[in-house]
C-alpha cells in the first residue's frame, strides 16, 4: 500500500462515522468475542501450568506460546478497536508502543507454526533422536530467538520512523494503525518484502515437513496419519494468519463490490482478519488433542458446575467436617 492510498483511507475514515447505536453494537460484539476467546485461551494456559505432563513437553510449550501470542494480540486488537471509537485519534508515541507489541505477536504466530511443524516432523521421522533434539531448554531458547527476530523486524521500522519524521509528529495524534504511523516509503517496501520472505520460508517448511511425513515408514501408520493432519491444520492456521497481509486488498475488493458500505466493510474485515484466527486456534489445537482435552474439560466443567450449583460445592466441602463432629 502506498502513501497516497493511506491518505485516501484517512480521509474516508474522517468522512464516515458510525451512529451511536451502531458504534455501541460493534464494540459490544468485539468486546464479547475478545473476552470469550481469551477466557478459553486463559483456561488453556491455566491447564498447561497446572500439569507437569505439559510443561516438560516441547510440543505443548510451543502450543501454549502460540496461545499466549493470541491472547496478547486479541487483547490489544480489541483495545485499539474500542479506542478508535472513543478517542478516534491517540498520541503517536503511545500508539507506537501498542503497535510494536501487536506486530511482534503477529510475526511470532507464523514462525511458531513452522517450528511446531518441524517438531512434529522430527517426532515422526527421527523418533529415537527426538528426545535429544527437542528438549525443554532448547524450546525456550528457540522461543527467545523468535522474539528477537520479531524485535529486529519492528525496530528497523522504528529507526526509519525516527530518521524520517519530525519531532512534532511524535507529539501529534493519529488514528492508530500501522500504515498511518510507519508511513515512510522505506517502511512500506521493507514490510512487503519481509512478509514475502517470511511466508515463503514458512510455507517451504510446512510443505517439506508434510511430504517427508507423507512418505514416512508404514509401520507407524497411525502416528503418521495424525502428524499429516496436524501439518495440514498448521497450513490452515497459516492461511488465516496470511489474511493480515492481504487485508488492504481484501478491503479494496469488498469496497469495489459494496462502495457505499465503507464502515461495514472495515468491520467485517476486522472480524475476519483479527478475530476469526484467534477463535479457531484453541479449537484446532487445544480441543483436538486428546490429552489436553481431558485435562481442559476438568476446569471448564468444574467452573460451570460451581456457577450452576454453588450451594452443593459449599455443602460438599463442609460435609465431612460436620460428620466428624
């Protein structure tokens, strides 16, 4: 997206504003979805922390890192959506801080998916060496490297911003979106090139691991089939992540079909790009895994039982003491 198109979008945003009822409805929908999804994700994190079977397994460590990324990204995305309606424009310096964390988590997700695919490939094709290659310590080191690579990407944009924008810009107020803050031609071109390289590397990793697993030994047919399905799910999740990179084109396409529905188009794209991938992630991975699902049900069902029958819980906890007396 070039700077001129950004200017057009800013103008459109200024000319089109939702009515109070529409704005409240949209924000209620977004907040309700964010709270519901993050509640499920929070339960996944709680389940992970409470059981050693997960904390010593590199596969579950990578999965929970993906979930934490989703929690952070969804919380910030929802916050920025609500702020855009309440304040519309916010201080540039504060916006940069929010965007840095959002971009970091956006970068982490596809790389984390590629690493999970490689771990699955090692478990199937090199089962005897899996315990040596994929250790807990190496997993945490790899997660740290992912964050360092993410930071290197966004910090270069910050340096370009500091070099190209006057000091007054950082004290001004803008609509908080990446293209409106990191608006230099260098940043836009670097971002597009970086996205292409990143996605090519991730897709090559997924294709390579999938076809290596596809031709794995037949004596482990059940495990191979499950691993192939897992890689396919990684690919599906990556497709959802790619929606972030094609959001401008998606918006322009919908605006071409519905030119009079600018605000509705932006809200629809927001739900598809930002909310939908975060909603499917716990379902695709957490609920699909039998071991994780078994432990997760205990917390979800227990919470529901406590809400529905609080008096029974109180009586059951005090009953044995009463009997002793």
